[in-house]
């Protein structure tokens, strides 16, 4: 038993009479009871359903889609009454069905229907209706659509990815071109592929999810409609019109210049297939630059040698355009260069190209030209000193050329002409003087005398020591480094090569010196000048001479020989002329018979040392007494008469001197003789 003061009938069966009794016991223990008959009535049945206008049951609807919500268990016989609440707000509507207006709450609505039957029993039911957002149909069409040109139609419809609810995502795109009955319908689950064009059934390519591309061919105004349907079958439609312009064609004239050399202007022209007219404009793209022109030709100077891409865009005022592409080959030019070293007159100037080519054209500035296919050294001798403009033109295998012009200086040669003060000379004669041109600042002079001797003096003197012909060369070098030389010949004539022969080297005064020349002389003798010290000199053709020196001392004998070549040769010898032991006999010139007679001598200052004396008294009959070696001897004559007394002295040098005197020997006085018979004694 339930000890409460109330009881519910939830557990009572429907439509069955049930007796319910109640017993009450108070605090005193007193009990009271009661019984009643109860029947539990069944509540009215209710079920909310929702359908669209087509009667399709749905619980999700589009904002622009009316729908009906109703009690699907409605029975007119039940005679029930109804009341509605939308999102807990009561509405004045008592029918079992509710037709909604256009609802736009994207979060949906909560509907509550309360049903009351004729017995007063009630029941209610809640139903959630979701409002799905409509898709936003959108697509982008280019401003200019041209015939025959594939056009990209960009699908910009939203939503088309999983950032929205699953039923919000667009599931179907329907494209309708120019109100054709058939449309291109593509499910979003297929992201890419190929479908047939609805216009004229060419192949249309694209990604239905992103858009598509198509080639339109119907000129003029066209329409394109897009119908989008999402998972809730909500739709949106967008229609756009566009104008299909005539096609434009670009064609580059390939007969124009497509092969050029760097630095040459290239001419480009549109080809015969290019669209032309006042509405056409042409843009050329070369070397990263766009060159806009309304002309059908254009000149361009390329900045580098390589294969360049050339693009022509032909564009009409309607925005239609077309491209054509070709290549232009810009060949490199050769690099003309050569060394232009100055040269001296009469030297060979050499030229060679610094860089290779297939053809070399030279102009040497003197009227001389040459053209070769080989790069070998060109040698040129210029006819006079000057500055010549030399040009070189190179041509490479592409026919491209490059030229260069350089001055080449031909320096004049220095003046080397010189003269001799004579063209013949005698051996060992006085120096030969050479007379060169006037000295120039910075010039150098190099003499070669023909005997392996040289000089760098401007005006040298030269003595030759061998008789022959010599070639004298003077080379003059200018301050510019140019050389020039002159040559003269000089004949050096031989000397007689005479040698002086004497009959001695030491002589005494008055001795005869015999001088003679050797017989093996190199040349014939024209004359000989004999010089004997300071005594005398004479000239004759005799190679022998005799001379006696009157003065003692050292002296020189010279023979100056003039040969038949006109050359003078001197040979000399030094001799010592010793003094004679000169003395004078000092004695009386008369003596008496039978007396001793004294002989003395007197010497001169140049006598020298007398080594010995040899006296001869002129009296052979006196035997050994006739001579004496004493310096001052005595002699007694044996008979009267006149005697010649001779004295020979010898010096230490071996020189001898002889002197004599006469002495008269008188008889002793005789008394018987008359005075007239007596000899007179000298007094």
C-alpha cells in the first residue's frame, strides 16, 4: 500500500474500469476507508509531418521554398481541437495543418502542436524544421570573348566545399547556353573531365567544380545561364550575356629578316594571314620588351647575340587577340683587333689579327690591299716614312663583319753618312779621323772599324796596326730606336818594315859608323833620310851610309824610309861615341946630342881615362930605347938630326889617339967651327 495522499494513473491500463480504495489512519489509530470506480482514457494520437508543395515529406527546406507541417493522424471524426507554437511562441491557428510563409532562419524552427479530443484529453508533439541556405550561383565571363578562341568560364558559385554543411554544398551545376533545351549538368562529385559542348558539340574541357573552357563560334550576343542545386535541393540561377567577337589571327612574315648580325637592325613584318584594319593593333615582344605599333612592320636592334624569341600579338579594339611566335637568330660579330707597333723605315711591318675569322681584308694605307681566308702574318714594307691608316675587316662564318682602323707610324731613319779625312793611311800613322753627321740628342753611335774594334764615340779617332783594306761601318740609332748605317772603306798601306843594322854599338870619335838597312823589307824603297844624331842628315836612295862622329856621347842614328806606297817608316839605333884619349906632347923641339930629353903630355877635358901610352922616338937605331910605355919618358938621341916623335894613347873604352911632334937634335958645340957653322938653339 502506498502511504501517500495521492496516486497517479500512469500505470493504469487505458480504457479499463479500475476500483481504487483509500484507507486513512489517524494518530489515534482510528481507520477510515473509501472506494471509487476509475477509468483511464486514452489521449488523442498526434504525429507531425512536413512536406513541400509537391507533397514530398522533408524535414529540411530552402529559404524560398514554402512547406506544410500537419498532424498526419488527423481524423475529422475525432472532433479534436489544435493549438500551435513556433519557437515557443503561440500563434493564432487552430487547424491541424500549418502552411508556412517564406522562412529564412538558417538555423531552422521548432514547431509544437497540442491536440485536444472531445473528452478533453490532450497530447502534443515537437518537430524541428531545418532551413538550408540557398546556393549563390556566380560565374565569371571574360570581357572579350573571341570566335574560335577557347574561353575560360570561372565558376564562382558558393558554397562548394566542406566548410559548409553537407547539404549546403552545391551538388549540381546546370549550364544553359542560348536557351538550348539541353543543358550541361555535372555532379560536383566529379571534379574534372571532358563533356560535350552544348553549342555545337565540340570537345569542351574543364573542371566543373572550378569552371570550364569552351570555344564559342556563334558571333554576336550570347547568353549563358548557371543553375546551382545543393544537397537540400535549394537552387540559385544566374544568367549573363556576352558578345562573341570575330576571331583575330596573328602571323609573322617568315620571309622577313630572321638572321642578322649583332648591331644590324632586324626588320619584322606581319604575314599575309594576319588580321588587319583600323581596329587592329600589334605588339611585338622581344628581349623582354613590348613594342606597341599600329604599323605592320617594325625595326628592332637586338642587344645581344643569341637566338631570340619573337612574339607578335595582334589585338583588335574588341579585345580579341592572337599570338604567333618565331625565332630571330642574332649572330655574334667578329672582334677586329691587331697590334699597330710603329716600325722604322726600311723595316718590315708585321700585322696579324688578334682574333679568328673566316675572311680577313687588310688595307695597309699605302694602296696595298689583301684578302685572305687564313690568319697569317702580313708583312709590308713602306716606301717612305709617314703615318699610315691601316684597316682590318673581319668576316665570320655568319657573314657578320667588324672593322678597325689604326694608325701605323713609320719612323724616319737617322742620317748615318760619314766621311773620312782620307781614304788611305799608312800603318801606325797618326790617328784617322771620321766625320759623322751632327750629333743629335738621344742618338747613339756605334762604330765598327773592321778589325774587331768598336767605339761609341760620336767622333772617334782610329790607328790601325795591320796593313790591309778595312770596312768602316757607322750605325746610328735614333731616339725612336731606328737604326741606319753607312759604310766606307779605308786602305791601310804597309810600311817598309825597315830594320837598321850597324857595325857596332860603341864607337870612338872619328870612327866610321857603317849603317845599313835590312834587305828583307816589305815594300820597295823610294828614298831614305839618314839622320846621324845632330851632326848631319841627308836623303838618298841608298840603303847604306857611312858616318864618323866628331862629338863623343850618346847619339841616335835614324833611317827614315819612304817606301814606294808613300808611307814613311823610321828605324833608329842608339850608339855610344866614346871620346878619343886626346893629348898633346909637351917638350922642347930642340935638344943637344947626348943629352936626355924629357917628354911630357897635356890631356884635354874629354880625354877620358888613358889606359896606356906608346911612344916612338923616331930613332930605330936606338933599339929598345926607341919606344916607351911611360907617361913621361926620357930619351937620349944617339945622333944629331931631325926626328919625328909619335905617341899613341889608348883609353879604357879602347879608343886610340895618335899625335906626333918633330924634334931637332943638335951636335955639341965645336970650338973649331966658326960661329956661322954652329946651329942656333931655339930660345
